């Protein structure tokens, strides 16, 4: 997968049941080009869920894995069908090289200029700045003054109320977790309300 085709938003699914995750992917009908979906490795049965969801939705929705901390996690998730690997932490060079061989997008998590520069030199496709809310939107513009234009993803404390500020300051992508939906809509697997929440998120940004 090429970075230019990667969706603007990544919806982070952490700790959801398979049925809840399935309802969220159903809710993306008609919005598939706007959203990628990240199943975190610390979700119970994460690899199995990636396998099943990729089989059903993988031709329309970009499904990947988050909280990837080891090469073993990476290999298992990619074998299950993950199209990208993402983490709150930096990747080592071997992990990035393996993903490139498999044509999988890499999104390591960093915060400092030194970490960003290191991941770029390793060949990372997108740089996740985490936690983004800690440094604020202006950090994204400031960091690109010395380093040049970088494909940055804002993650951590991002919601429909502040995501536009991050985009205006140079973030190209955003990762959004529990704030994307009302808890009761996820619990009830209310596809219609989940769909409306996704539409609202796109409109807000």
C-alpha cells in the first residue's frame, strides 16, 4: 500500500469485542476512503479479529494493527492481513525493513525531533506524534520548519473538536480512539448512530 492512499483518519479500536468492531466497520459504509481501522495488539483476540475483519472488509477498508511492540507481534498481524503497523513507540530498523518487504505501511510513535529524524532515516512511512495533545497543534508546524514537510499523524487526545487545529498546523493524518463515538452506541452496536458519528467527524474537520 502506498502512503498517498492511506486514509486521513485512523479509528483506534482498543479493547472492543469482535461484534463491536464489526459494527464500527459496518458503519463505515460509503466512508471507506476516509478511515483506516487499527485493532490494537492489547485487545483480546486481536490477531483473530484482524483475520476475520480483513476477510470481510479488507477489500474496501484499510485494516491494520496498533500497539505493535515486537517483531513477533508484527509478523503475526501482517500474516493475519494487517495493511499497516502502528505503535505508541518507535520501531527498530528491522521491523521497518520487514514491513517494507511485505508492502505494509509503518507508523512508529515518537515525540521529539531526534526521534522523528531517526524514524525518517529508518524509512518509516508516517510518523505518529504521541501524545499529540501534550505538545499541541502548533508543535506540528514548528517541527516541520527545520525538518521539512513530514507525513505526521496526530494521536492522543484527538477529537472532532480539535482535529481541525492539528490539520491546519501541518498534521496530515489523525488517529482517534474512544472520543470518536458515544460509548452507548458502541455497546449497543448501533450502526446508524456510529455512521452518523463518523460523518460528523469528517464534517468537523
